[in-house]
């Protein structure tokens, strides 16, 4: 054992349990008597529960620990297990690829959700509610743009983009927007107050 490097030792199968648990499992596999192997396996499971208190509270963990025991033993362990022996093909099966939605986003710098909000705003019948929706969209779009760009975004660009996204349905007077500063960002950067030196 002295002078033995980890690179020369066998590969650890489940690192969360460590090399010593793996050595105990290897020893259990060599015991000829099945009853003795089963007794040692139960003792090892109890030891793992004491060493890892987070495991013992989870109701799914008793079976998980037994499954991990079989994984460490490379599924070559003949004991009286209280749970069914896990199938290696099921345990190591790769998950299916996730299918991502292939939706075209016209204004990527604002994101898909802004386009969804524009569609919702287009459904509003009341002109006052539509105007409020345009103001909210303008503020939100200016905030999103400022998150990724240092230069300020002109209100005319935001109004043009809202008009384009809505097919000309949502619009507002640019002079009113500029005069009342309606598209002010939803939050302002806080200036850090530095202590005055004496």
C-alpha cells in the first residue's frame, strides 16, 4: 500500500462512495458462502447510511444504495437482495435526445417572450389598454437591450420594432414617448457610494 499511486490502482466506479467501499465490495465478492456475503452486504449498506447521513433520509435511497452496490460490484454479486437486481442495460442506457422547438424568432435580441407579449397586446380591444401595453413593452425591450449593449437604444427603434412585430397594429406617437420619457428602463443602475477618505 505504501507508495501506491491512484493512477496504479483500479478505477473507482462510483466516486461518491470512495475507494474503501469499493474494496469492501471486492472483498464481499470473494467470500464463498452466500449467507456470509449477504450478511456482509447488509452491514456495508448500514455503514454507508452512517457515513452519508444525507442518503438515509430519502425514501428512495434504500433501493438506490443496493443498486449502487451492484454497480460497484460490476453486477457480479450473488446475495439475497431485498430488491430486484438492477439491469445493467437500463442503468447505463443513454437518455434520448431532447427535441428543441424550431421556432423562428424574428427579433432575437428581444427574445421569443417579447413576441408572445406583442401577440397578447394585439388582442386588447380598449385603446387605453393597448397604449399601456405598448409602454410596458417599450420599457421591457429597452431593459433587455441594455442588459447586452452599452450604447443607448433610441425610442424610435423600439417603436418601429413593436410596429413590425405587430404588423402595424400597435403604434404610438413618438413625440409623446420622448416627451414623457415613457420607455424608461424598468430599473436603473444603482451608483455605488464610495466612502470619503479622511
